[in-house]
C-alpha cells in the first residue's frame, strides 16, 4: 500500500484549458487524461490525497485508491457532497507525520 499526493485537478473546469492547460482540445480530454494518469500509478489499495481544487466530483469514483480531500479555495460544495466521494474530508492542513504537513496552500 502506497500514499500518493496530487492537487488542483480542476476537473470539469473549461476555463483551465483556455488559460493554463492549453494542450487539451476539450475538458473531456483533460479529465480523461487525469483519470488515466492517476490510475496508471495509483492502485485500488493505495491512498490518494487530493490537496484541493478538484473541480467536478464526477470523476472521483473513477479514480483508484482510498481518496482523502483537503479542500482548496475552489472547493465550494457542502461537506456532505464531498463525503459521498471521499473517505475523509478536511477544511484545514493536516499532519501526516511529525514533520510532514499536507495543505492546499
């Protein structure tokens, strides 16, 4: 079992391909790339920390691993929405070990 960390997926956010991720022709292509890239590394028995700005939660069930969310400044859904997709949801930084902190900032 391994631990993986990623942030700023911005799934379903059409503006992200216009201004930042210009290599994608559509948001669907962008989102599919995210799913395939994560799943090529993360196994179902792994833990995946997502450090905020997930965008649409619709792709979350397609991602491998036990998923934990640390909310970012763009994650505006109610906690109950996120708890339907994530094993754990945090609104603040968390300590993983004595000298390791995960945060969106």
